[in-house]
């Protein structure tokens, strides 16, 4: 590469290094909690990422043999130490289910709740810390001030290192007989380079998508989704982009979680708007889509029949 090319790449490399340093330096700590929703916690192994703490296990051979998946709605039960109201919990939980549905659609066929499947997925939010909306507003103001004072300078403006939210989740994949084939206990906090949303559930909502992508990758590949610096593997495939932009999902079963807010969601995040202003979650199911089938017996009950 010539000198001119190296000079053009220098600002991009500097920006990436600065972002990486900020992400690792100013990061909220999330507890790696076990809520008891998994069939078992045997043989879970530490598999921490750059900014994520996790314990995982996977039966790679049987995961790769699976072809169909049923995704149960993510649970986010109320707790006195979690300052989220019902609507905020619903939105965060739905963001997890919707992201998993999108990512798992890249390798599996997603079936409705009442249909049989090779694997059944269920996630449960175990803990979450609210975002300090006032601190987020101050961070947004600083970012806007930088854009006005130094337009075109590709240097990120870090969030104030206070009031950063967190999210902890556990999930598993079971086969038709109820045996656990993959499991993950996951915890991550917002960082200084995370989107600063002026809302109680702002960081938890954004982190929900990160968990959904991580767990889907574990189930799809049978391998740890954490390998140091995030790579292009963490991004959705080209075929998933239309759904990510608000279009119809690949499989109708994913419609039960509503559609991604698309462009309005990206704009809203850039402005620091509360997630609920642009994302109506599962309440925004498109016309003509039948409601999800009623709950059926658990996989353990099915196996005993």
C-alpha cells in the first residue's frame, strides 16, 4: 500500500482504537446471575468476550443436525430490585426474542409455538440496571456540541461514566425430548461508546439485541460467539437486512414479535429517544398475521407421553 493509502487509513485506525479503549475503560458491570430457569447448569464453562461475561455449553454435533426451531417468548419477571415497569420489561424481552428469531432464521426454519421442532429456545432476563436518563441527556448534549464545533472529525464523544445500564440473561436450547443441547448465562453492561438513550430501559433494550445475536450464534454454530474483538460474524447476514430495516421476516412465526423499527429506530437511537417511541414491540403485529398459538405442554410433559 502506498503512502497516500496509509495516510487515508490512519484516521480510521485511530478512531477504531479510541472506540475500543473507551468501550473497555468505561463499562458498567453486570452480575452473572442464575435464576433457575435452565434445566441444569452442569458443565457451563467461562467464555468471556471483550465486554461480555458469559458461561456457555453446547452439543455441537446435535445442534448442527437440527433443522427446525421453536422460539418461546422471553421471560422478564418483575423484581423489587429492578426499576422497570411492565411495558419496559415487555419491550426488552421482546427485543431479545425478535433478534433471536432474525439470527436463527439464517440457518434454521422457525416454526410457530404450536408446532413440533428439533429445538425449543427459551430465554429469561435475570437482572437489569436502569439507565440514568439525565446522564444520557448530558451525553447527547456533549455529542451534539462536538458535531457543531468539530464537524467531520471522526472522534467519538464518550458517554458520562455514570448511570450506565446493564442486562443479564440466561437461555437454553432443548431437543424434542427436553434434553438440553445448548445453554448460556450472559451479562453485559453499557459502555462509554454505547448509544445514550434518555430512558430508563435505554441500555437494557440495546443490550437485548446483543444477547439475542450471541445466543443465536452459539446455537447456530455450536461454538462460542466470543473471540476477542467483535468481527463481521456478529453482524446479520445480507439476507436479514430487509427484516432489520422493518420488512417482513423470513418466517411468519417471527411476526409474533413484531417487526424491527427500521429507519425510524436508527434515527431515534441517534437522537437518544426512548425505545418505546419508535418500537411498539409485539403489539405492532402486522395486519393479516394470525395470533400465536396457545401455550402447549412443556417439552418434559411431551417427552413423557
